[in-house]
C-alpha cells in the first residue's frame, strides 16, 4: 500500500457533500468526515489508515478508474 500514489478527486456539486474516510484493518469504521460546499474540491489518497471512502451528496469523482457522478439530475 505504501507504493500506491494514486489520488482521487471529489468536486462537490451541491453544498454539504460529505467525504467520509473508512479505516483499514479488522474493523471498518468512519474515521473522518470532510464537508464540502458547492464547487469545493478535495484531493485525497488511500493510505495505511484509509481503505475506503464514502461520498454522500451530489459530487463529481475522478479516480484512475474513471470519472463518475454520485447522482444525476
Ligand atoms: N489521516 C487520514 C489518513 O492518513 C487522512 C485521510 C487520507 C483521509 N485519505 C483520506 C480522510 C480520505 C478522509 C478521506 O488516512
């Protein structure tokens, strides 16, 4: 995992989008929630502590796997 340098990008398409980090390891729990308002961008990585990310609200997401929206109009 230490060799994973990939970033993901989240751009909020409405106010109050949450980018929630989930822990790596035996238990999977929320460890951080970042609130983005419309137009705000978060650039993040998966780390030793973060195995998954959950995004709540309307947002554009870019990863090395492609680009997607959490929801459509
Ligand atoms: N302290 C967290 C970590 O190093 C910070 C973090 C990294 C994070 N990627 C994240 C928080 C994605 C939320 C979502 O793992």
